[in-house]
């Protein structure tokens, strides 16, 4: 009987990756969470296309094939989301729309890494996104530069105009007004060149105004969504504190005790 209770209280963790990443990129983070639970799922949506425009995908594959079946298995377990960049944030946004009030209550904590925030109208953010988010092997070819320089720099300028005049879908503006889960952790780099740090902070401040328990972890340097690899010890420490706060002392102590056996 005690084993049933213990297994039922173990959290369910979903790691939602950034665009163009692979599941294996999150292996060390997944291993960290597995100290507390066997239910850790890594999923990478493709909610933006190669031009960083919304792809039209509404995240249904994750929602219907992965999330709902898992929650059906453990309807009483606390759920934690760990999201990377706007790709992860938008996936959660679509999920939130599909949940009823009881299903929303099951989600006990949100970790946002490098998101959410309104898309900046400054063109350098899209130039950076295009030239730094693609695999390194593609950038060794001259064809890469001959194609991308004349196409994506003008496109970045076009995006800036569209955003400035309100023609780009800003999911985070709507999500900031939702009654999201109480516990939230925001992680970002002070010098992030893909998502503007002050816009992430603005979202976090709005959550504080809504009465949420918010923590912001700002790294002084480092690139977008890479601190879970480059600053692993500090990153895991912040995540561990947050997890303990979300699931409570009893559940935390239960599962950290199991990990040490």
C-alpha cells in the first residue's frame, strides 16, 4: 500500500524544447529530474518554421498523444513544465487552452527558460535567430551564406515592421493575462540576443501583479537557452529549490530519499 501512495505522489515532468533542438540535448536535465520521478518526458515541437514565423501547428501531437494519456495514468500527480524559448512557451499556451479547470489545477509549477516575452521589433533578434539557431554543419558551406544573407536579413527587417505595427501573433501578451499556475521560475541570460531579457522580465512582473509566486534567475552572461548545459550546477540548484517549493516538503523528501538508496 505504501508503494502505491509513493508512486502516486511522484511528479510528472514535461520538458518542452526549443526550436531545432533534439531530445538528446536535454539528457542531463532529464537525468536530474529522474532523481525524483520516472515520469520525465522530453518533447520538441515545431511551432515556428525555418523563417521563425508561426508554422500553423497548434501543438496537438504533444497534447493528444503525450500529455492527456500520461495525465490519465496519474490524475493526482503534481505536474511540472520546463519550457525552453518561445517554441516551448507557445506549446504550453496551446495546451492551456485545451485544459478544463480541474486539469489546470494539476499543474503545480512552470519553469520558463528564455521565454516568454513579446517578440521584439528590433531586426537584430531575427538575424541572430536565423544565423545562430541552425546546425553548425550547415554554416560551413558557402551556399549557406549566399542563400541566407540576401533572404533572411530583408526578412528580419520585414518582421520588425510587422511586429511594430501589431501584425505578428504575440501569444505571450494573451498568456500574461491568464490565471496560470501559482509557482513560476524564469531563467534567462542578461545578454540574451534572441529573446529580449526586459520583455521576459515584463511577463514575470505581470505574473507578480496577478498574485503568483515568481522567481527570476538571471545569468550575467551566456547564450540563449544554454545555461542548463554550460552552468549545470547553478542551474540544477535553482531548479531543485523550485521543484521543492512546487511539490512540497513531504513529496520532495520522499523522492530524494529514494534517489539516495
